[in-house]
């Protein structure tokens, strides 16, 4: 089962990307309701297709894990996020796999840190 399916109940969306281009978010201005300004999406809130997503970083890390053959069958670990920190929880088979997961997670736009305090090896 894929990371996205196991963690978020999602099939991989068409055109999903680990590091998509963020979409502009229209925002009405207070001076003229007819005109709009764009507001950028924080990198950790960018979803799989560039849309705003509260869990965007965690979903994009899960997608990155799905795309790595070494990591796609690890099913005892969970991915979450606290703002721009990727939080890994659970169990991995080896330190080498954990190091690879940290490296992959750090390569996702918006990730400033990877917390592995709740990961056990073995």
C-alpha cells in the first residue's frame, strides 16, 4: 500500500509532484471588492498539485517516499508535520533506512527540520 493511501487515504492525484509550483491564492482587498491581490502559500502548506493544503508538506514527503524504491515498502512509520518540521513516528528496519528517509524528507520544499525522536530501529 502506498504511503499516501496508508497515511491520508489518498490515491496519487494526477500530476502530483513532490515540489510543485505553488498556485496563487486570490484574496479580496478591503478597498475594492472587485480587485484581488495574490497571496503566496507558505512552502509547508503547498499541496500535491500546488494548492493550499494544511498537511501539504507531510503529503509531499509521503509522495517522495512512494517514489523511492528503498522506502516504498516501509509500513511501520508515519509522517506528520508541525509547521515546517517533518515528524517521523514509528519503527524502521535500520539506521540506513532512517538516514535515507531523513535525506528524502529534507529535500522536499518547505521542510526546515526532520524530527525522528519518536522513531525506533529494529
